[in-house]
C-alpha cells in the first residue's frame, strides 16, 4: 500500500511539473510573439477589442468616448470597402490613443530642411486601400474625435504608408497637459448643468466664453489663420477661434452630455450673397438632427441659428455634394447628411428629462 501511495504521489508530481513546463512554454511563446493586432468594436461600441493576428493574446481598450458618437465611422458603411476602411479607422484611433497615454515628447524629424513631428506611421496597403481612401479615413478620425486637437492638418503619404503628425505647438507633453487639464474641466462644467437643459446650457456656455478670432493685415480685418484658431485648444487657451473651433468646443461638450452631434464642413452663404467655406454643427434630438451655427449666433448676438430644420438650415448653409459613390475624396471627404428635422427645435424645450 505504501508503495502504491508513493507511485501515485510521484505520478501527480510528474503531471504537475509537466503542467508547469507547458505553462512556461506557453508564456515564452506568448512573450516571444511579435504581436500585430486587428481591432474591432464590442456590441455596444464602448470598447475596442485588440486581437493578435499571430497568437491568441487579446486585450480591451476603453476609448475616451463610446464610438456611438463617431458618426464618420458609421458613415463608412456606405462603401464596398467598409470592413477594411473601418479596421483602418480603428487602427488610426488606437495609435493616437496610445500616443496620448504615453505622455511623451516628440523629437522632430528633419527632411529637406523641413521639420515634422511624427506620431505614427501606418501601412494602409495591408487594408487594400488607396492613398486617397487612407487620407479620407484619417480625415474622418480627426472630425469624429474633437479631443485630438494636436493633430496636424495634413499627413505625409507614400505608396503604402500614412504618417500622422503632431503640430509643433504640442510636440512636448508639457504643452499638451495644459490643454488636457482645461478639456477635463469642461466635463465638470457640463455635469453641473441641469439634465433637461444641457443642450441649451452648453450652447450658451460656448457663446459666452468664446469670441471670433481675427487678425488685422494691412489694416484689414480677416479671420485668424493660426493652428489654435481652428481647435478646441484655442477656444480654451485664448477663448477665441474661427468656426471650426466653435464647432469643436460645442461638439466636445455635447459628447460629455451624452448628446450626439456632427461637425459638418460645407459652404456658408453670407448676407452679401457670397459663398465661403464654413462649418456648423448638427445635433441629434429624438432621432432627428437639427442645425446649429454658434459662430454666426455669437457674431450677431442672437439665436437665429439654434436648432434649425433642414429647410431653414439650407437657406444659408449648403452641403457639399459629390457625384461619385466610391470613397475617393481624399482629405476633403465629407460624410452624408443625417436624417434632418422638418421643424425647428424650440429653445427651452425639455430634452433628456
């Protein structure tokens, strides 16, 4: 009996050692894997799932906001290449997300006597995308994610790669953290507003805390053309900006209030009748979208562009239409207009009660 017990113990020990060795081998294999990831969203769009293409390792990323707010991402469903396009979109997002969390400075790369500040280089050819398609998707990422204020307005491209750049102003982490702290303060401000008056309160807050950014050139008053004048960073640091900065601050605060919106780039019709490039905001209320133009309302000290129906919006705001049905618009890509309301939104209307 004693010999049998000894044999059983020996057998169990051998199994335990074997199991440990196999576990160590699995860990070694996992550690040795040169991870390359493919990304997808979970069912409610609140998490990004990262799966290694070479082993069974995976992890989850909690994006800054649910992807339900990223209208441009879902606009890619219109195209035959939508699966690859959406995968590329997610890869761009994750790389920028990782850059933010790394909290590092970027050293300049010098080429042809020019400096640029590279965030990441991504191979778009592996998604079977053209250069124009890759640039269009990058543009959607920047339009959807207003908190990516540090992104340079242009990208560098080759026949297979896209290089995403940081503007020189924010190449140092110490500069980004100043803006990030102010952006985080906006969340607390939004949370302080009454739940059923958040839309109206955010509208009022942006108008009361911003002014249009002007320069004077040869005595003539012109719109400012600095990097920050187009970004939420300028709205927060300088309390001024052009139409895009108004839209980005408004849109970011709406996200914090769990309200969907779209920054739309099109043409504005001036009172003189002249057409100029302009941006405004489309806000979703009860499954319909309404037009808001805080830039013009602030300049004219009225609320004439609060919650416009589609017909009323189009009186002075013209969407850009493209004849092509394929994704080939490059950096000028514009997404499709959503389902718009037929009547104006009433100010002080109870929303989200």
